C-alpha cells in the first residue's frame, strides 16, 4: 500500500465523551492526533464543522486531500452498511444520523463508518495483540462496555450491521437497570467504570459499619481508579468490588466463548488498569462456567495498544481498501 | 450436481437417544431412512458395525459405493476440523472418539462430521425455512438445547470447531445445576424437555394446595407433552410452565441477537409442538430485552422440516462438495 499515491487516511473515533482523531499512514503510524468533546454540539453538522476545522490543516500538512484514501469513522451504534448512527443511547443526536454522508460531503473524501468497538477490534487485528488471529473478541471496559467480534478474520456485522452489542447482553436476570436502555441486569451495568462505581456505593451501603478506605472519598470521587487505589492498599471492600465485577465479567465471557469459540478475548479500556485485580477473578469465573471442550483454551489478554490509538487505527483501516 | 456420477450421499444424525440416517440424492430427497438407538453399544466401533449392517443394503440399492459422494455425520460435540466427537456429555463413549475416520474406514467413503445442531442448520439453509438467508440461528428444543449459527451463509465453527453451544450459556445466575456439565443456570436446564419437566415438578411442589390437571400424572409421566395437554385445557399451572420457559428462552434469544444480529431464529424440536403457548411468551420476553436497534426486526419461526429430515439432510450436505 505504501507505493500508492494515496498514502494517508483520516481515522476518527467518536466516543460517548470524547472524539479522538488523527492522520494515519499506510504503515499504521499515527502522524498527528487530537481530540474534541463529543456532546457539545446540538447537531451533528456543527460537530463535523469543528472536526473539519481541526483536521483540515492536518490534511494539508500531508499534501492535501489528493494524498488521502478516505475517512474512516468509528461511532457508537454505527452501521457499516448504511453509514448511519442509529439511536445511540450515549449521544446527544437522537434518531438516525447519516454521519458517513455528512462527513463525505464536508471532507470531500470517501467515508466509511462502523461501530466504535468494531473499529477498535480491527485496530487490534491489524496492529495489536490479535495480529494474525482469525477468531477473537475485543471487549472495551470503559464508561460503557463495547465489543467487536472477529470471525474468520472479518468483523461480525450480522444481518443489519449491528452485531456485537455484548455490553447489552443480560447476565443477571432482574438485576440493575440500565439507564440508557431500560433493560435489567446487562453486562454494561456491572463491568463498566459506571458499574464499578455503582457496586462501590452498594457495598458501602450494605455494610454501613465496616471500615473502608473508600469512605475517605465523596460519592463523586468514587471511580474505578479510586477503588483500585484502595484495593492495592489491601482494603477488603475495594478488593471485593473487583472480585464481584470479575465474577460477572467472567460468566459473560464464558457465554461469548460458547457462542463463537474464539482463540482469545482482548480486554481494553479504563478498568484494565486494575490489572490482576480484575483479570484473576474474571478468568477464574470464566473457566468455572465453561463446558469441558472450551476449558483452559481461550486466552484472555489486555490490549497492548493505547486505547485511543486502537480506535483511530481501526477506524482508518476501514478505508485502506479504497486505494 | 445432478449431472455428476456421484448422485447420492449418506446422512447420519447421531442424537443423544436415537441415531437417524438415510440415503439422500443431490436434490435433497431422502430416498430411504432408518434409525437405531445411540447408546446401546459399549464402544463406537460396535455402533458403526450396526450402522453399516443397515446402511450397506441401502447403498447397494443405489448402485453401490461408486455412486456415493460420501458420508456426512452430525453428532453431539462433533468437530468439523478434526472429525472427532469430544467429551459429549450425552453419549456413552467418553473422551475423544475419531468418529469420521472410523466411519471412513468401515464404509470406504469420504466422511465428514460436524456438530448435530450445525448439521440441522445446514439442512434449514439448504432445504428449510432459512433458504436464502445469510444470517440466522437454529435452536433445537429437544431433550437438550442445541444450536447452529449461520454467519454470512456459513456455519460458525470458531477457532477450534466447537462454536455454537448456546444451550450451555448461562441465563439464570446461580440457577438449576446441569447434571452433565455441573454449570448452574444454563439455558438447557430450562428450555429443554427435561427442563420443562423439572419446572413442572418445581411449580407443583411450590403450590402444594393448588388444583392442577398435572396432578393426575405420576412424576414419570410429566413430560412437555403432558404439560401441553393440560395447558390447552386451561390448566393454570401448566400455562405458567410455558410462560416461565418462554420468558427464559426469550431472554436468551435477546442475548444471541445482540451477539450476531441474525435475520431470523428458527426453532425446532419437541417443545415447539406447544405452538403459541411457547412462542408467544418467548417473543414477548425477547423483544422486552432487546436494545432499540434490534426491536421488531428479528423473525422467530418454527422449522417446517421434519426434525429427523433436517438433521439427515444437513449431515448429507456436508459431503456434496466432494463430488
């Protein structure tokens, strides 16, 4: 690909909070990158205007549009087939947004869009620890829980382009309600940063008389990071929070394995900063819930890409075929 | 295919209780079929001897081996890649059985093997109500719960050939223990004939003073069939059993949809004899647990193939490529 005259791609990762973007060359090197908040614009066109304002000079520094193969976009509820974002619970723009055509019009470049978690999975497959794997699943443990499923070396899109919404699968019947969807007991309500915070509040309330370093923080300060800091100091309740979270995540991973029999599951996102505190109970619970044929076979690993990089690289990879 | 000199295939479906088999022509017509009990032989070679004894005359009636493209086999825990049956909880033969090579040796014909539920899904795709579909899931609601997942027109095998064990996914954390696997709360423990029977016993025990037609049957006579017969006579507890079963099955289907986004889910097996009594609560619960993008999109249908036919046809379809 390095020999073609289109040597660069734009990669854009639209997240619930932040949109990260950059210029990627055909070797998967991010030459420049930046970010803007996602939800500050009332409508998608204004958001694209601001993106363009920052990206246009970056494009020009690489010789202008003629050197670009296109724009690849990862977005929550992004649909590869239609190029639209549909009913994304975490975004301000409601209904169906024709994001790819709006961008294509503004940038004057071919634009492809997919689910943000799918883009990250492509990034892992091309540049990360899933390089060379044909069957794997990536799970993003961030503010929410995203997923990208790779089968036979291709992102699983499904009949209508929306496959891979594993954060919304039910793992605790009748459990916590998800504020965005109204569904009870979904993985995202537990194994996300938001979920860990909620677990912390629950556990502290359940044991009002138990000492815990977590009580030194206000409710607003309780995050997966502060829980981690208390846990490594040996705090019992903080450790129990990660065990609980890992137990639920492990059960969900067992379910996913019995669906698609992957070689590996790649975890990334903020919660993975907790390292073994989250990984050990996850693997233990996963193995305990697998049937014989799957036991001790499936690798569970942390991504070795920086989160923003995986998403930008994966998004840009969507358009390399256009060269 | 009708023009080739190999005009016939043997299709064999090894089930937990019964093995069904037949001679299939290249148009998907089953010319002859028969069945034997699966678990009456101490070892797999004796089982194959008996199969051969019945099949050999059938093969000869179509002009002998030279007219046959091969033998296709569906079996519980069957692995397409290796041709082995591995640790099947419902079979007498333990460990890893090299079924495809044993059959190939005995029959002198190329033999391919896959999971029995996968074979049934191939049957649905080629000859049943999933004809022309690229993305669908079949769920067998029989003694156990089997599944075959089709993605982009191909059976999902996964990294090691064991994908699609949806009956073993967990849907009720801490629920009923599965006697074969030791895992708690799996779909098979509820949405199978065995599960319905267990639910019946549970409900009758929970309400010892409630009248029910089900009390006219001994515990041994309580089957999904007798529960159905009581339900259509308006028995409250019998109806509650199907509602409970459908609610759990519907939640599980929602999870599967959020994984692979299929066009349809095809149900077959004994439980589907209950018709709307099982279908209505299943669809209602499924829709209630889907996120917006999947709602009112995915068809849930009963197979229009006879169960034995789907499995034999699907198994035979494995070897048509060999022509």
